[in-house]
C-alpha cells in the first residue's frame, strides 16, 4: 500500500474525528508533504462553508393543517398540486360545456347567433378577468411552486395585459427562486410579445448563470441596439462566468 | 416503559410520562405509535430543519413541501417502525423515498449556485464567494449518487454506519465512496475554474 493509498483510507475517518493518535499524526505529516492528498482535505473543509437557507417559520402550522385535512385528499393532492387540480377542474367543465354546445348545435336547428355571441364574449371577458386576478394572486404567494403555477397560468392572459406583464417583470427581477424567474422569461417572451427591452433591463438584476444564459437565448438574433450592446458587453466582461460569456458571444452571432 | 406509553393513550401524559424533551427518539416514536400525536410535534422540532436542508442541498425546489411530506408519512407509517432502529436513519429512509416519489412526478430543481447563494459580502470576500459559487456548481455536476453521499456524510451529521444502512452497503464501502466523491468534486471544480484548486 502506497502512502497516498493509506491516506485515502484514513481521511474519511479523520473527517469524522475518529482517527487514533498515531494514525492522525502520520496523516498530518503526509498531508504536509503531499499536495494531492492535502487537496482532498481542503475540498472537504471547503464544503463546510456551503450554507443553505432555513425552513419557513410557518412549516409546523402547515403540517398541522395538512394532518387536519381528510387523509385521502392530503395523500392524493399535495399542496403544490392544488392549483393544478383547480385548473384541471376548470378545463373539464369547459370541455363539458363545449361538448354540450357542439351536441346542441349538431342536433338542433341553428339558433339566432347575435345574442349568444355577445353573451359568449361577455363570458370570456369575465373569464379572462378572473384568470388575471388569480394569476396576480398566485404570483404574490410565498411558496415558489405556487408562484411558478402563477407564471404558467399567466400565459392564459393576453400578452398585452399591463398588470400581468408588470407582475411578471417584477418576478423576473426580484423573485428569489431561479426556476420561477426562468418561467417568467418564457412567459414574457412568448410568441407575439415584444419583450426584448424588458429582458435587457431584467438582465442587470440576475446573478444566476442559468437565468443569464436563458436571457441570452431569448435575446439571440435580436437586432435591437440595447440587446446587441448587452450581448457584446457580457461576451467581453470577466464579471460573468465563462459559460455566460460564451452564450452571449453565440447570441451575438445569430 | 411500556406501561408509561399505555398511560399516554389514556390521556394521563403529564403525570405518568416524562416531558418530550427528555425522551430519546426511540421512545418518542413509540409514544407516537401509542397514539400520542404530540410526539410527532417533538420529532418535527428535532428534525424538520435537517430534513429541509437535506432536500435543499439536493437541489429540490420544494424542500418545505417534501419535509412536510416526511412527517405526514411518519404519522401514516409509524406502525412500521421497529423499536431499537435508529429513528434518524428511519427518517432519512422515508426522506429518500419521498424524494424518489417526487422526482418521478416532476423535476423542478433549484440551480446549484442559488441553493448555496452567498449573502452579500464586502469586496474583500468576493474571492471566497466566487470559490463557494464554483464549489456549489461542482457539487451540482456530480452524479446523483455521489452528490447524495456527500450531502449525507458532510452536512446531515449521519455517521458512516447510518449512511451504510441507508444505502444498503458496508461501512467500508461508504468510506471508499466518500473519498472518491471528494476526488471527483475536486476534478469538477478544476474543470469549472480551468485549473483552479481548493
């Protein structure tokens, strides 16, 4: 067994503080002389500096609420899936109505169209307003999964809806969760929406390389001067990680 | 002790049973099995933070929901706990199952540099923050099994015997694997930083 193999066998024990003194002394001397094994030790120590956040203070209350709910419901529909369940219910009702409407139309003589059309338009308008309110409410919730659902639902609202667009921009600039921000990019940049200026502005708020790269993907090929200026700056700046710089250079070439 | 647990079922907890804080995990769980729901609250206080951070460190976007689900399952399947088993190991077994189920439903993972996002620091700490950012990215690049092993051994305060029970292997195998995982972490860090070392 080489000295490094012996060190590899001892290091995991030393990380537990469970190494007998003779082995501990031998290992210390080896680490002082062997940079490769010393780097293992350094990596283990460096991992200790990676801290993560704390759970939300209301977690215990939520557990109590979950346990108080009827067991079958709690098991089938975890909390983060409730918006999905609600959306599915709405879809089923809508499909049922559409099927009924089609059946009526196919089996009965055609009715005068004008009054029904205006009623439909009024109904659709109400539906859009309801969806808009629901989206704005979801985007304000504390749970990332609920906000994510809000961003997804926002695509059911016309892209020129000012309130929803503004809310999505705020999400993109301020939401602490990168998955929510990534979804907001897709929602803002959906086909037919002119989001280039907003995406350029939002880029300056981003620290996550993933989000930065996603923004570059959406700006790729844009002829707008601010977008091209941003791509050029990012591709040249060492303030960004290499992956982001490379993606900016690629976007500039599109 | 069995008599004391039976007493809790009859609603005489305060006189016949010592306070929860004084109970070890095993007794706590046995009280839960006997129908004392307050024991679940005590286990929650002891472990919810560690479980939340376990899920967070593995890149789960819904760490709070998953931690909650662990305790729902503890209540649901508490009868399957065998006295004498280490409760902490049993809880992590449930946690791994919860995560396994969740990952089959959806794959919403947090970006690694966000999981370990450093808080604002003065400029002279910028290099250290940058090192942590790359280290977090390197951890995220590890294969799932090595990443989980490092999280369990480095952060969750589990000893190698517990990790071996969780993973279904020997203690010796855990030690070998944890060293290999550290080596691969170094390699990933090296590639990310184009030659940097920790």
